[in-house]
C-alpha cells in the first residue's frame, strides 16, 4: 500500500514504518515536489490510499498546496489530521469525495499547558519581573493567584478538560459550557443558552469551541459587556469565534481586561491588525499546539490508525462526514 | 489584652479584631513609631502579649527594627510569623527568651503558583513570544511540555506538596526528598542520602528546604555536576542552600541549564552580584509568597491563633523552641 507523508514526517516515523509490512511512502518535499524511493514522481504516477496532514505541513503555508494535491488524488481513501477541527471548507470537499477523515486529540495537552502558562505569565506580571532584573531592582508587586478563581471553558472537550484538570489542581472552580452531555473535569456543566447569565462570575473565559454557524462571532459586543472587570479572555479555538472589532472596543471599555489570543479571523494575522500593538492583547501565532509532545502523540495516533486501516479495522477519532458537510 | 501589629495589618484586620473582646492594639507605624488609640507611645508604655510579623513588615527592611523592638518587650509571650522558616538568628534569641513562635503555611499556595509560572514561562519562551509580537512577526518555536517531565522536590513539605499537586496534574512524575516520613503528593519519597544518585533523572529540581547545618550549601559543585543537560533548577527555600559561586560556574558548564532563583545568600541581592545579569538566571526578589491570597490566609491563621491564645488553647503551627535553638 502506498501512503503520502511530508518528508519531515516520514523521517520522524521511519523506524516505526519499517516495522509495518508492504508500505511504500511517497514524500511531499519542502518545495512541493513528490519523491518515491529517492526519485521524483508526478502526481499521476502515485496512488496513495492514506495520508497524514502532519503538524509541519498543517502549521505552514504549504498546507494549501498539500490539500490541493489531496483533492487531485482519486486513490485517496483516508486522511489523518493533526488538528481537532474540520471547519476549513477544503475538508468538506474531501468529505464530499468520500475520503474518510480522522481528527486528533494529541494537541490537547499542549494547548492546556499553553493556557496555564499564558494566564500565569499575566497574573505574575512576568514582563515586569524581567525588567526589574534587567535594572537590578529588588522590587515586586503582589501577584494574582489562580487559587479561588472561576473559569468558564466554552466548548469544553478534550482541550477544555485537560485545561480544567490543571486549573482545578490550582484550586479554581470550573464551569464547562457544552451543547450536550457532561464534562468529566468541570465542577459544573451548563448549556450555551445559560452562558451569558453566568458570564459575570468568571475570572477567566476560555474559548475552545469548534467554528460553525452557531459559534461564529459568539464573542461579540454583548458578550464582552457581560464580563466583570478584571476578566481574562483566552481564545485557542478559532479566530472566527470572535468579532475582533467588538473585542478591541470591549478591551478599551475594560471587559475583558486582557485578551490572550492564539487564533485569528485571518491567519497569519495581518501586520495592519491593531491587535498586534494593543497593550492588553497578547498575540501568539496559532502556537498553542506546538509543543515537543504533540508531534509524538500525533505520530502514535497516525501509526495506530495506519495499522487499523491496513487491517480493515475501525479508525480512532473518525469524524462523521455529514457533520462536516453540515458545518457542525 | 494588648497586641502589637503593623499599622497596615491592623487596618486590614480591623473588622475582625472588633469582634474579639478586650483587645487593645498598639500600632507599629511605617516610620517605626508606636501609637495606641491615636496617640504616640514609647516602648516602655506598652505591654503587648502577642504580635504578628505580618507580610508587609517581613518583606521590608523594617523587619529588623520590628524584631529589635520585640527583643525589648518583656511582656511578649507569642509571635505569629508569616513565613515557614525560623532560621534567622533573631528567632533563636526570641525562643531563648521563652517567646512562643508559630509559623505559617499560608504562603505555600502562592509559592507553588510562582514555581509553576516560572517554569512554564521558560518552557514556553514567553520573552521570545513578546518580542515576536512587538515586531509583528508570525513566528514561534516548538515549546517544551511539563507533561512527562520528572521533578525532584527537595525538602518536600507544605510548599513542595502544593507544587507536586499542580505538576502532577500536568502529567509530571514527582520524586520528593524528605528526612522522615512520606510526602502525601509525591509519586515516591526518598531520603537525602539517595538524592544524588537519582538527580540525573530530574528535569526540574526544586529546593524548598529549611536552612540549617545539614542543608547549608547543599547545592554545590558536585551536586550541580550530577544533573543532566537541560535541567531547570528552582530555589524558593533559602539562599544559603546554594553555593552561589558554584552555581554560576555550573551554569557556565550547562547543568543546570537554567536557574530560577527567588532567594539569595544576601538579600536584597547586591547589585554587584553576577546573578543579576547571567543570561541563564532569573532573579525575583523573594517574591514567591507575595500573592493576593497569601495575606488573607495568614490573617485568617493569625486571627484563629489569637482567639486560641486568648482562650488559653493550643496554638496552630507552634514550633518547638529546642528545634530553633538547635538550628534544625
């Protein structure tokens, strides 16, 4: 069986791939060309059944070339993603063609660590600390504790539950917001309709929702106005969850007090965006999943699914095509 | 009964103190003068039985004037500290005079948050992130996760256990080092004699020990040489636990890779110390207990002990005078 991998992903997996019978790997090189057994091949010459959208491709501009290639491959039966969400229209196109899609929960640990780090950095005024050190000043202010704070985690799933687990160990109270079912880690789970009435209780509000018609611009002027002073807003879900103009206006009114943003309506964030230089905004470049642990966990998930696929067994994390087509 | 409090502490506690019968408060003003019921008094005119070394005094240079005052008060029977340690020689002097001493565990939560924040800041290269934002650069490196790391927490007590609880929620493995007994939060507890042989397993080494003859300069050249590359060293215990010259030489050899220091052999850290400007050292000014939550928890502890003292009941956290005199 032929599979399609980025050159970097194939290199990282080479010991494990050598242990699976009858696998031939087509490499997607950094410059977009394709190679097989060291020789350049055209897309007409290859027939991969399975592929992995590895993190090195997903987090680069090459992602568009890669997905465009997938669209042109009639042999393709299954794609393993390295992300949780399939909201990009290209995934709907793949689903329409009958290609099976599996998502990833391997980045949840990294994103949870990112969130805890981003909040602690601000609560402990790390930038001021470093300036005092540079000036050799023996000086500090009282810092804000996570202990005793209330967190509202919106769209609580793998990422939200990993975050809740950590924040609870700090003595925080966690309100999870979820359409159906209960969060195993939140202290209480509420429905989206109840969210606005409870928003004033939250010291930290975290968006981890998928982007769809219901969640688009959920963070609007009314939403931010319902927050209490001092609230820290974190978005690691999707940029489209937030009306960025409304957020900027709300920051100037003081609620939220601070926005820690890893995702944006347009990515990369255009240099013309006022978010870059707003004093109460922290911008990171969709970096929350980019840890040393994420690639290892995703690789393990891909390898497990590859073995299952080769054996004709059920795949882990397979997403329902009708959900993707309906934008859910 | 007369009690002695800093003006700031008395102000913060005034509602609660009003609820305790027959308490007269002598105020230790910011300029070192004493007042009672709004009038200046001399130290000969007062006879406080109880006092609280509140955080505002403990963390300022006024602490020396305050303790000198205590030494001159024959009426004094009990001192509530805001710190865990009684290693300063002045406490031995107070113990010799028969003054009862109670310590505090209220800062443990703050110090644990400080440690987690300090480690995450470095693992996630927060300073680089902020520079990229200032330059409007959509750029980031893969960050290091706490998940899967091994922590060695030396002198694991209240502070160490609060830290262990949080690091474990991140998926870390915790080795606690303790003279006697088992840590309730560590995955395993070892004895000081076993420490050096296990040091090479640790990604993060945290000193939370009290300072005494056994622990003085525990962090020496041999100790740091036993660490593995990449190890992050944290000291929130006492400056005297570390030979600072040996640490500087060890940092230049690469183990530890980074030292996050909140305590120093001389405090405030002299501006002539090379620690201030070493690129792999983070200096904070004994700030790890200085959170918004610590003063509230210490105030609650002092008030509870004050009621117990007034009622002739056993005090919480009373430290054995013979331990202080023996430097244990």
